[in-house]
C-alpha cells in the first residue's frame, strides 16, 4: 500500500527555500515524486505529462482522456480541452473566421466555466489572459481534488500545479515564485486541518 501521507508531507520540505535561485524546477520535484511512487502511479503521471507535449494535442489523445478510468485525468483534460477550444473560438472571432473553425474535438458535456474563460480571454493583454487562464486551471485542480488529500489524485494535482509554476518561472519569475509559495502553503495547510483546496 502506498504511503501517500508520508510522500505528500515530504513535498514542502523538498522546496522550503523559495528565495533567490533556490526555487526548484518542476522536473526536480516531479523526479522526487516519481522515485517514491509505485509503478502503477507512475503510469498515471506519465499520462498526465504526455498532455504537455505538443504532439499529443490530438483528437485521439483527448478522446482517450475523456474516457480515462482515473477521475482526475478525465476531468483535468476535459477542462483543458474546453479551454483550448474556447481559445480557438476567440482567435476565430478576432480574425473574422467561422467560430468553430479548427475545433478538433468537442466535449459533449456542459462547460460550467465557459463564462469565466470568456471573461479572461477578453482581458486587456496577453500576459493577463495567460495568467487568468492558469488561475482558472489552478482553481479547477482544487475543485477536482476537493476531498482528495492523501492519494494519487492529490499527487497528480500537485504535478499539474508544478507545471503551471514552471511555465511562469520562464514567462514571469515573480508570478512563478508567488504560485510556488501558494502551493507550499496549500500542502502545509493539509497538515493543519485546513482543506487542501483552500484559497490563499
């Protein structure tokens, strides 16, 4: 049986110093998680990480994810697909093209966050739009894992947040560090009787 409590409790300690150049990259922490996880869980991590590779932005990949037996992967990639489609529609409208041009796979379910995504996409500039969409993804990860504190879904969510942080460390270091501190605080809150999805 996997000791998720031990593994998740150790995550903040791996990244306690977020000052200067000591804030670890996603790859460092993901490597630590993978080394302490079972083969079965590593298969799930592999699947999640494939979703960040350009060659997997295909109808086949998303079709497989929408029916994946793991709830986190299923809901995470459903949201990701809906956001991508919303971005395509936004670009189509900006360019005067038919709204559904280049939508490669449509999710038949209800997109509850559609209005929020629409509001972000029509924000003042590219940086604010990208940050807004990542904040919505962060919020969605918390929502998916509302009652998942010490299991593989919590680790999948942690890795997905690390990927957001890693991207912002490249785009805007101050934002990346802010998001990293937020993630550390969330993990610490788990052990202080605070819900894992509490907004800081």
